[in-house]
C-alpha cells in the first residue's frame, strides 16, 4: 500500500522541527524508564491512583444543549516522579461537556488530544458537541501536559513540536495516571458506561491509558498504531527530527550508551540491538533508497549467499550434524533474519514511502560520522519502543471492546514492519479508511464518532448487567 501524497506535502509545508533541544536530561530518561516498568504492568499500578483522588470544578458554562464544566486536579505523576513535569503542567486541566438530556444511560467518553490540539476547542467542536446531538453522550476533554494555552513561560512546546525526546515519555506517563483519576471520578459521580478515544497521538495515549484500567472499557484509537518508533524513524515526521543535535548529544554523553541502553526493553526483545541490525544492513544513504530495487537487492534475505553466511543453507553442515544445520545456529539465524525483515520492511513498502525518507538531515556520511548516525537512529528506536510500544504494557481486560480506525495510506503512522495491534490485542477490530492521515483527520470525523457508538453498543450488549 502506498502513502498519501497529501500527508507528504502537508509535512513539507510545515517548518517546525522536532526535539530541537535533544534527548532531554539523561536523569529524566532513566527515571521515566524505571516508572514505565511499573505502569506497564496493570497489577503493579492498579492502586497507584486512589479511587477518591480529589478533583475540583472551577466553572460551569450553560449552553443551549449542554453544560460545560471546567476543572482541574494535580497530576499524580508529580507524586511518583517529582519534578519531572514542568511546573505549569503539574495542574491537569479538563473540560467536561454534559448533555442536558440523556438518551440512554449516562455514557461518557474521554478524549485525549492529538499533536497540536491545544486547549479544547477542536475536540469540543468536531467531536464532543456532535456527540451530544447525535447520541446524547457526554465527553471529557483532558488537556495534554506541555499544552498549557497562553502560558508564555512554558516553552517546551513550540508550534506543537516537542523540544526533548523525553518530553513525549513524560507526557505519556502523566496521561496514563491522569486518565485513571478521571475514570475513578466519573465512576464516583455515577456515569456509565465509560470509554476512551483520541486521534493520532491522542489515540495512542488513550490506548496506553486503557491498558492500566482494571475493568472492561470501550477504546477507540483513531489514526494510531502500535508504537511511536516508526513515526519518528520511517514516517514523514522523521524528516522534522533534529538528528544533528541528537547525534551530538549522543556522542558527548556516554551515559546513553553505558547506562540507558541497558534499561531498554521491547516485549522481551532487546530493541536497541534490533535497531543496530537495521542500520547495519541498511544502505549507506537513505537518499539513495529510491534508486535501489529493494525487493530483490536489499530485502533478498533468503538468498543462498546470505543463508550460507548465517549458517542456514542445507549444504552448510557442521561436523557431526549429518548434513543439517544445528538447532542453535538455525534459531540464531532465524532471530537475526526475522528482526531484520521486520525493520527493513518499514522502509520498503512503496515508492512514495521511500521518497519521504530523503531527509537531508539524516543522510549518512562516512567513517565515525556514519557510525554515530547509525547509533543515534537505533537508539531512537530503542527509547521510543521502551515507552510507547503497546506490547510493553498489559493487554486491556476485554480487547473485543476495542475498535481501531486506521487510514490505509497513512504516511505519519507507518504500519509496515511493525507488529499489528490484532496480534498484540487478539479480538480487537480494525477499520480502514481510504486516504491518508491528514484527509482522514479533516473529513472522517463522523466515522470516528460512529466507531465510538459501535464500541459502546458492544459494551452494553456484553455488560448491561454490571
């Protein structure tokens, strides 16, 4: 499947850069990685947020068809990882849009914000208000950390561009705990059923939050997938990453290689080593990818020559094996080949996909420069998988309540070479829309809302007696 030309064009028109200040403090990375190991396990973190965690309503606005409650609470992340949030983000803010007349039960859907979705206007206008009219469903809109509207002091975000790689992980940890606060509060207030959704980054954050909820819950992630690593290494956003600064910091601070790499996990697999296999076998320059016949030259991993090098060819017998490859050599070869297959396929799905990898800021040079670029790229994959890969978190209680909405030609969220959500969450449903990321976001909101209604109906059918 190709990728959307609109996605590629839209990204080229934007001048913003990602991670302009680098990786973030090594101490912050280590602290958030340690905390990820806790929130990645539902049994370990189910009691982190008290059921009676305090929430405050600051103002109530009376509209023609609904009431809008503006509230706040202290982010629980501040208690568990003190000082890692910017001071302005310690207070989490939300907006609760409640219909004046309920049609059936008192359902509420929590909407997490996508990239650039500052404050509440966009979600309120495109999703929450139509949902009040169409189904009588309430919506709770949580503001992202770093997205404090109108605060000149908070400069971590600039034109929706995170300044540090670590900021994305801090945001995820905060949203997981803050979502639990809101779900507990809604339960106390008698609202039911409860669910979560989000678009793009908001969908991924909603997915992470639901993995920690100890009850069946509808989840509708839209335009998101399994991990953020492919987003920043092979998607169109990889062109916006400030690779030069990341390389410079990686070279200057040995802590990344000596301490942080050992903390990285990916569902039992060393993600950093998988990344190393990718860049070691990748072409010398991403700029030349479109000139290669990848299907036959680069991806011909099952050629006799390569199999022989790996010890997989049937004629490459070892002494005492009777003409057959040893089990250990076969297993090693398969692991290496499978990991490389997975990584390389992310950059080989189509011509347009290769075109968008022509980012001059990640063109490989020679010698030490080449090695540094490769190490920085696979380190990025490793840290992203550590904190964002769905397989590093618990499986939701009932995956059959999950409806994922994906764009077939999404250039922002590459799916090729990444484990599918159906594999990680058996029983979930995936719906595919025609077009890419941008066109789906602009014109398919109605289909997003319909997926929400369908997931809630599915929940009521299975759990109406709760």
